C-alpha cells in the first residue's frame, strides 16, 4: 500500500481538489487496494470546514463531488503514514520541511515539479483570485504524472 498526502494552506481548495481527482484516477485504474489518498492543510484555520464553494463548483463541473470532505491540519502522524507528500506551492513545501522529521524530508515534493516545463512553479491559491478552473487544469496536467511516479516507484 502506498499512501499519498496532498497539502495546501487550509485544506479547502487545492489539496481536496487534488485528493478527489487523484482518487478518481486511482479508481479508474483499479488501484484502490494499492494506493490510499488523503489531504491536509498547513494551517488549522479552516479545520472542520467543507471545501470552498468555488472548489466544489469546479469539481462538480467535472463530475466529482467534494462537498462531504472536511478540512484538517497536518499532524505528526501524517509524516509517518505518507510515502509521498505533495505540496501545492513553495510556501507549503517550506513549512512541511520545517515540520517534518529529518527521516521524512525526502517524501516532500512540490506538485508541479513532476512536469519538467513547470518545475519550481506554484499552483496559486484560488481562495484569493477564485480561479478554480486554473487549479483544476494544473492538477489535470500534474496528477497523471504523479500516479505514474507512484506506480513506478512504490508498487
């Protein structure tokens, strides 16, 4: 079993979108028994909240319901549980590396680093500009590559 954790600031926009999209891809490939997915936030500010209405609306356009997801902050246990931790922006990755035990540092990656032409770039937080379609498009480009990475390196 490979455990993949997606992380953003509040766990109400990017990381729940990534979790749901990756979950759909895993199900489509019949890998549910091999890959487990979760998401969390760096901050506890949104803890207990549903995904942002804009994230829900964007995902609904693509036939994915995220309305029942609940925001939660990352925990120390997440670093032990996860085999791969994918942060949505460089600030997320910075804070993850500050929080993670040394042994878990190599698990942490920037989401777009999987795409050579977009390596080092952030997936901007749509909470600020409401461009949830941009977030969906960026995740649509990167997540299939992450799934291939998991299949190649963990299974």
